[in-house]
C-alpha cells in the first residue's frame, strides 16, 4: 500500500445503515486513474463486491460526491454507487441482513488499475442505535421482535410486517423514534401454510397500543409483497390501524385463504406457477402467474379497503416483475375515489423493481422466490432503484410522523 494515498470516509467510518457517507481519496498523482472497490460478506457468507474507475483531479484527489465513475459497476456521479451496485459472487443471491445487533462492515479500497492496493478503509454500518432496545416477543400468537427507542416517550407505534423474518427496517425506524414490532407473515414454508388468521396480526396491533411507551392514537403498519395484502386487510377489518404503507403488493389476498374471528373473510387469489416465463439468467418472471383480482371468479379475494378508517400510502414500482403493482394501485385509488374517499396518497417509481428496501442495500436483480421456490427476476434499473429507495425512506417517515402524532390535540 502507498503510504501517501489516503482513503477517507466522512463524516465518520461508523454510521447508520441508512445514512450516506462521503468517500474521498487524496495523495494520488495528478490525473491518475485508479479503481475504487467495495466488498462485504453477508450473514450467509455470500461475498458482495463492486468496482469503478475514477480519474483524480489536478491535485491528485477524488471525491465520489463530485467525480464521475468512468467505467465499472456503474458510470456517472453516484456518491453511494459503490454500495448499491455491489453484486453477489453467486447468481440469484439477495443480501441477507436479518440480525439487527450485528453491524455490517464494508471494505473500501483504492487500486492502481486492476493491480496493487494503494489504500483501504472499513465502513461499519449500524442497524441499531445507542439506547434502542431489542426484545424478542412470544406472547399468544405473536412471534416477533420489539424495538424501543431510548427515553420515556410517548412514541408513535409501527407494526412492521415482512413476508419472511427480517429486523432491518424495524430497527432503523426505531432509531428514528418509533416503537416498532417486527412480525413475519410467513414463519413456515408456504407449502405448509393452509390458512392465515388476521386475528394473530390484530394481537400485534393490540400489543403495540397497550405498550406503556406508545402515545399515538393508533398504530402504523408497513409492508411489502405478500405482507402488503395482510396490511390492507388489517386496515380494512381491524380498528386502531391509522396509517398503512403498502409497498409493491397486491390489491387482493394472495395465495392463502384469510380467516378472521373463526370465519373465512377472503379467498386466495390463485397463483399458477406454470405461467412463469424463463429468462436467460436461469431465473423466471413470475408476474403473469397471478390471476386478475377483478375477474368475477376472484372477487372474493379483493380486500375491501374502502371500509378502512385510517390513511394509506401506496407505493408502486413500475418495473416490478413480481406483481402488476401499478395496475393494482391504480385500481385501489379508483375504488377509494368511487367511495368518496381521499384518505390516501400514492407514489410511483418508473424504473424501480419489486424489492424496495431501506437505502444503500446492494441491488438484487434475482433471488429465490419464497412461494415459487425458484429464482425470479425482481425488476428495476439499479441506479433508479437505489434513488427510489432513498426517496421512499424519507417519505415513509414523514407519512408516519404526520398520521401517528402523539399530540392528543392534533387531528391526524
């Protein structure tokens, strides 16, 4: 390594998972061309990496906030490009970070062309902040993890529904001042699940409302994919759900019949895996495998969101290859308007794919689908998808702060 070349991560080499950092290099020769690299290993031992070519300025400095990548994993000025453009060293792998307690470490380095390393620095990206408590919950039918911010509160409450177990989004929201209960909709292989019970998720809503640190009038729910139709059902049938974030889901109850108070309330929208389309990479496009929820024979699966009392934030990626998300969102917006409702806002991301996550996660083009048990394409153009994640993350927080106010005098 060159003793005079310095790689700095600003404002600090330690930051939250959802925070940007500024990557700067100094001590290079004037106009020197170098390769910048980033590398991490996820919880499953999968290595993710990216690289980009940069040219130093006349003073021998590079600033990723200012300077364009000339070639590599991305091109142009992309301050966080080395993070979101990281790809797995194995096909069809998604970055796995389910445990909030362990930070993940990204190693940045500068190389002479493709050769020797000139400098390196490690970026420790934290999911959970000082004073945020994490408590596994097993109570009645609730199985999840509760994240509580430091202090007495009162805090707004959010139920984070993920299709499969994950603590990432919930822990990051707790850092922002929300009491968050992370609950997975699927705790078993989908083939083993013959029915779902909304009552189990109502227990989670009730648990949050009764928590001593919670001060919001009702509870927020955030969800994506299969979990998003459970979130809509909670909003439609369960009192106390004040604000629902629906990300790239369906307007109908998908795949598994839904019960509430010992009776079936929604039939499943059928999934026909024979309609999956194979792609060159060995993955499939599953989008056309779901039947039309508006067809007469599927009307029993349509979630009656028009009876919801709370507010909705609908989020659709136009290049979602899992669901026809934009069409589902437009149908729901139209239906609410038809019922004289204005309790919603919607946002569309033209070149984003299905897997919208908190920002700065390695973009995932394909991975094994939880229901199909085959690798599928998720859609999205990496740079646009990454920009959508940054925009959406701020929007989610604003939406919950607006509609889950802890001030009793404020009308939400």
